């Protein structure tokens, strides 16, 4: 391998950051949904109202806030969302 190739290879390894959740033993659907959440390729109201119209207000709890990533991760009072938040809390460590 030439010195230039070695240099390019080491530059790439220093720039690329692989998220820690990819190293966890997660079901495929959990991994897919978490990746979609991070990429804003989800069906939260903040995004779906752009495609279909309608309101971006959370339809899972009665708080009247926009259903976005911040709301779901920290504030939504929906029992199902709270349970998911607790079950997968370790996935969000170090992200914020």
C-alpha cells in the first residue's frame, strides 16, 4: 500500500463516527426505527403533517405541544411512549 493510500485510509477512519447503537444487540425493527428517528424519516406529527396536512400537535397526550423528537424523548405523557423511553433510554445516552 502506498504512503498516500495509508494516509487517506487513516484520514477516513478519523472522520467516520459509527453510532454506538449499531454495536448493541437490538432486534432489526428496533434498529430500523431508531435509525429512522435519528434521520427524521419517522411518522411523528411534525413530519407527517407536512406530507398529509393537518396538525403537528401530539395526538398521544393532551399537552397541546408539537409532536417532534424533543417532545417524544423528554415530555410526552403517553403511557406507551413513556414505556419505550424507559426501555431504550441507554440508546440516547451521549446524544445530547
